[in-house]
C-alpha cells in the first residue's frame, strides 16, 4: 500500500463483547426491498454469469465507473450497499482506524487473533499449520462481517513475493526466499481463508472470505538509496521469471484458486505490472485459468502517468490498465478519468463491463447478493469464533514450532525449571508487545511479551531495557551490567523492529546497530554464565560477532512471533518445547550490502564478482544457511533403497533443443514436449528419520535435489519437498515423499522454458544423498 504514515497500529487488549445490539451486515437483494424479487441478479438459483450480466445491464455509465475503485459507493435504486475492496489479513485480521478499509474492530468485536509474522511461520515448513492459520483468519473475518462491523470481505493477503534481497523491509511479510515454499504457503493459506479443504477442490462458488495474492510480479524493493518502488524498473530475465518470480503466483492461482490478484507498483522490463496485458490476461487468466478480480496496489494507476511517465495522459493510464485486464483501482484515478477516457475514445465501455463482471462475480461468491448473509452457508460464524481459545492456542503453537535455535554451545539450553535460581532479562525488545506483532497487524486478543513469559518460570527475575530503543541511541550499559552480574543466567532480547524495517523502509546494513551490538558483548562478558541471545527481526542479521563469542552460549531467532510469542520463547528456553524451526532465508554477511539491491539477477556472474542470490545460486560466505536450525535432540537420516532409481522419459520427437550446445550442456528436452503420460510418472522416495535425543520434537525434513553437473545457470541445489515430522525420544519413522520428474527434476533455460536434463540428479537431506538417473 502507498501510505504516508506508519503502518503499525497496535492496541493491547482482550476481546470485548459490548451488550449493545450489533448492526446487521450489509448486503444486496434484501427481501424487504420492493423490487428485489423481480431482479434476476438477486436469484441465487441462476448461474453467477447470468446474474452478473443482468446487474451490469441495469447500470448507467456513471454507476459503472463508480464501482471501479476500492471504495465502491452504494447504488440505492437497486438496493446495492457500499463495498470496500481493501481489507488486510496478512497474519490475522488487521484494523487501521485512520484508514478507510473494510474491517472495523470498534464494535462488539474489538480484537482479533494475531498470529506470528509470516516470515517466522514459514520457518515451521508446515503446510497444515499454514492452512489452519488461514482457516482461523477467514473465520474471524466472517464473524466480524456477520457482526455488522465490515463493509468488505476481500483481503489483500498473502504477500508471496520472493524475499530476494535481505535488506527488503517487507521481506518479513513473505514466506521467504524459496519459490517452492512460497508457492505451498500461498496454496495452504488461500485454501484456508477462502473456506476450501486442505486438499482443495471443494470450494465451489461460495467463499468464506476472498484472498488476494500480491504483488504481481517481481516486486521486492521499497525504498533503497533513493530508488523507490513507484519508479523502479525491474530488469528480469526470462529464466529468472520462469523459476523464481512467477511460480508462487501460478501455484496460488492454479492450486489455491485465489479469487484475487494485486498487480504491483513497479515496472518489469519497462512495462508497469498493472498495464501488462501479457501478465494479467495472457498469463494469469488464459494460461493459468485465473477466475477472480485484479486490483491495483494503492495509487498504482496514477503513477503510470505521474511518476513513471509510461502513459502520456491520465486517460491513457486508465485505458492501459483496463485493457491489460485490471479490474479495480485502489485509489481514485479510475473514478476521475475513466469517463473522459471513454469520451476521448481511448477506452471502450466493453472493458468497463469486463472489469465489473469480475468484481460483481466475487461479491456474489461471497454471498453478498443472496439475501441476508446470516442465513447463508457462513452465517452461523459468530463473535465467539474471534479470539477463541482454539485460535489463541494456534497462535502459540505457530510461534513454538517456528522459532529457530541458531546456537546452543555447552548445551546451555534448556534451562532447568527446578534449578534456575535467578534470571536477568535485558533488552529493548524484552517487554515490547508492539514489536512482537510486526507490520499489518491489528489489535491482538492478549499479548505475552518475552519478559512476561519468562516470569511464569522464574520468581527471582530482574528486567532492564538496556537502551531506549533498538537503535540504542541512548545506552544504559552500567545499569544493564549491574543487573546481569546479579543473576545466575541472562537472557538478552534484542534485534530489530518496525523503525528499522518495514514497508517503504529497506535497510542499508545487515548488522545490528553498533551500540546494540556493543551492549550485547559487554553484558555477555560481565555475566556469570554464557548468555542467551534472542533476536526479534523480520530480515536476516549478520550476527557473526555473537556466533563466535564464547560468552554467548545460545541464540534464538524469533522473527516477530505474534501475540503469544513471549510465552513460546519461554517454553523453549525452559524446555517445555523442543525447538524445530528452520531458517526460510539465507543469512548473509554484512559485505553483501555491496551488491546493488536493484540488481534482480538470481544467477551469479563470477566474471564481474556478482555472487548471485538465495541458497539456490548464491556463491558467497553465509552467516547461516537456508534451512539451518538446531534442536535439543539429535536426528539422523537415511534414504531407504528404491526399487527403481532410473527414470525413462523416452522422448519420441527428436527436438533440436535436445542437442548438445556446449561443453557444459547436457542432452535435455522441454517439459512442454513431454506427454502427460510420461509427466505423470512418480518417483517414491522414503527417508528414515530417528530422534536420538531425550525429548520429543517436531522438525521439518527438507528434501533437496541438485544436478550432477554444476554451472550453466543450474541451481546449486533446489528444495523439492518438505514435511513436518513429530518424533518421540528415541523414535524412528519412515517419511515418504513422491516426486514428479517434470516438476521436481526440471530447470529453467535462458528462454524461460522448463527443461529436463539427462543424467544424474542427487536427492539430499542434511549430509545424506541418493542418486536418480534420467534417461531421455
């Protein structure tokens, strides 16, 4: 969103039920309206297409244009209420009192469950957890609507852009740097929030709430060294589009069946995303079968003329986006200039009708034209579903299963609940409820800070903030040292917050502020025992100093862990939960900031010193690798023998693309030329995992694949599958994966085509490998 004020508006409260009678939810086709029964668009028994066509046929041009913006006004003569397209639900229903969004939490319901920020939840690598969170968010959203506190049910989430650069302020909103993880997150969350089953395919025409996958596409820069997202032209190769930037959106549409897409501010190879017919109409709708509405980001239409200069006149910008396939403008540009675009013959009315068809279809799928929604499929979801104990427990579970243990020397953790006599808790993030939530958060049900969580375990506990804020512009080192010296153990709760990374604020460094880092080191040296360092942050941080400091025994990364994050941290620190999260992004060294954030290339270029990006291509030093995470247990893995480790994809047509082109090339064939029968082949893979520790634990198994031959644009390795597994102490289990050669053994070539190469491919989990041979 294009906002000129902070986007972190938090109220710490419990859910409140007001005894006043709630207003009923807004809807069209009210049986008390005198003409309702005569309108075909009000007859639920008719197909939605027919109903929408009838409705559009009744609108004047001015009425049509009025519906093309996010705050769509009512049409009283037809009994159609106002509708607000803009609502947020990134990791819980959000509410912003100063903005005109579709959700309000100032009535019967005044809070909503605040789950961990997405970057942390991604660290669980648990698709079922992501689905359940989406499901809970969708139920709470529908409950708020049913209580008469909403004018819209379209939510502009999830954010499924690739966390390409560690400095990106909005990386915290995403599931990380891997396109497979991001795609699976999108599918799970969208199915949950829209009311589908986990497996999908049961949604039908009825939506619990509408999800919108954003920001389409190649958007991952906000404001870096004078370059902002409104004017940035992302130069992206066909190869990188094919295997990095586009796959999450394809999964979101084809598998998740998302009913909304948001086109991004930036240009891609010179063309504004919202004015790109190839992107919106040919790719999303024609190729992927998208059936929903497409919104602009806020004011993204105006900038096409006013800031990018792509359109000569405002009317040109309006015509460009509607002809490209966009449907609704967050902002007023379409309201202001669509009619003049029609008068000037730049835009046919048929394009307006096309957009309206998509918009009203989604509103009908939400049940807003079927009479009283309280008598419809989702009408029984009431206020008791908001901040329910089930949802609050889920927020705690999500934080528990996602927090990542980065270091645990001397087996410092877990602390003994019986023997820990005293504890010092130090740091600016130790007692900040606001920091727990990250951005795009609403008022939570009830927050537990790290200090409050630890107070449940230790009676003799002393707290000191250490400094005034996370940048530690004013440090109280002597007082913090005194507190540290007086306790048996010390927990430092440090890191970043929304003053350091957020929408419209990218970082320029990857390290903690110098004064914060100095405070950590001084306190660690003064403490009686090695200290525990807890980091709250969205993006990765170069904490090499702490990684190698013998006075810092343990390090936990907790992202922004949501309303229950402090309790989850305390449970891990005192051993009531065994940590199992794994990093969803690479943690780069500070030297990476030499790489321009504007360089969109994923692949390295050794000749120029360009190191590449993400674990798939990056060739430089790492602080911590993608997928890294420790546990209180030790796990072992082995691949069980397979009956067939050779895959025959006998290709009947001799393609010139299958010829060797250079010494580093292999015989290959485009996936598009392999028939459905061959592509439907499945490779069963079984991995035996064993817990050798004394504690039960949940942790994810990450299955990677790499080609036997490196280079030539091939990934160093690629995640192809993952599963979250629970093992009791000493327990062993066989975990089954099923791979598709066309999906999991293919790579993108320079033309943006997915191809399969002949030869050896190696599957890996941790340090174990298993070979698969492809014969073409």
